[in-house]
C-alpha cells in the first residue's frame, strides 16, 4: 500500500479550506464557504491528477 496524498481540512473564519499534500511534494488548496463545494472541487481535481 502506498500513500497518494494527505488531506487536511480546516475552517478559516467563514471558509472551509481543504489542503491536499501530494506524494510528489506539491500542495493544492481549495477554499469555499460551502463545505461540500470545497470537497467536490478537491475530489474532481484529485481524480484527474491521480488518473494520469
């Protein structure tokens, strides 16, 4: 088994922030006021990233 990414979700004021730390060392951040929107954008992006 191998770790593909580490996901960190925090609340910053009114925004939800999802930070994804990928195995290659890069980090992506998704920030939305609606929790589900942050997760949806993150999952779509991760699907595209990991499919390559």
